[in-house]
C-alpha cells in the first residue's frame, strides 16, 4: 500500500518529492501527504546516533498530538498514523523500534492489525494503548501478539519507559499461532486446528507440540523436552517423553494432519511436513 498522510516525528528532515516527470522538489518538513504515484525520499538528519523511532497508530488526532509532544520531550521520535491502513503502510516502509497501537480504529480493529503484522513475520515490538482495560481484554491483546499492554488513562513517562524496555529486548517472533503443513497450534488455548476443526490437547502433549512447532524442521533432544515439560522436583518416568510423542502422533494421524513427528536417532524429535507417499505421524 502507498505511504501517505504519515506525520513524521523525527528531527527536521530534508524531504524530496519525485513526480512522474522525474522532477525533484523539496516538500514541507514534518508532514508527508502525496498521491500513490509519487515517490517520497526522506533524508533524516539524526545520523548514526538517531533516536528511538516509534509509530503511534491512533485515530484521535488531539490525543495523538499530546502523546507525540510528551514522548518527544523524553527523547523519542514519534510518527503518527490515523488508520490501520496508514499504520501498516508505514510499517512496510520504515523499520520502527516500536509501535504504540490503539484498538479502536476507523477502518479495522487494532487486534486485526496486530495479527496481520505478526502474520507478515514482522517482529517490531507492539504496545497496546487502549481504554479496553478488563483483564480478559488485556489477555486477548497479549495473546494476539502484543509485547505489552497499557490501559488508558496513562502517564506519558510510564509509556516512554515501557517503550524503552521493549527496545532493549531481543527481537524474536513468538507467534500467537504456529503452523506446519495443514496444522495450526494456538498456544494460549492448548488447541490444534486442522481443516477448520479445533481439537483441544492434554497439557503435556500440548507442550510437546508447541516445543516441536517452535523448532519446526530442527531436532529437539529428549533431555531438552524433559527440561521444558517438568519442573524441579517432579518425578519423570524414563519413557515419559516417548509416551507423550506416541499419543501425540496418534492424535495428529486421526485428525488428518499432513505433518509428521520424526525420530532422529541420537538427536531427538522434529516435526515437518510429510513427504509424498509418507504416512503422517510415523518415525523417520
């Protein structure tokens, strides 16, 4: 989607607009609003020591301006997008350090934006800033892929501190849904989905499936599985992992899953899409 009507929050920049005829002319600083056929090149003066850059997706212009002003005073550069479309367009064009996301947008629900972002394998940290402050709503936002959730009303210094904390974390995508072949696993629900059917899993089997799917295509050793499945002091049978794998294979086969759990002798277990002519769920 074209980038348009995105108000930039970094220090004064030089922006040039290149039209269809190839002419280059300077644009107004601080705001970019151009038709989709026009290329905008923005040269920031922040240099190598640039500030942390944040995208704020919020449809309330008054609130957005106040938050922008407050965050700028803490040393952050803040861009504002008023719709889901503008926000996703900006994220496609610019590598932000973090996103502040409102959930009530005019063209889409904020959780839909979040899921689309994660489906694109975008690991930008997302902080939800919303008046939806019930516990179930906060849990839903975090399970949808948010990294933090701050209910309104809020204090700008706390928002800035949370954003700085998010920026310090390593960027790894911990998906709200995991997929392999025709199998989707939803960690928050301990449920697997196959062809539109949702199938709940026992706790241990759900944990095994999650570990394998987060490492899809890579072997996971038996000691690692035991370490992840059992806490200190819990008694673990010598064949506990083998039993969980056996039951899980049977469930996958019964559900028609086109992925299989392979045993790699001396290495461990892995899950992968079954090759042509290979029955899902059997040992390699």
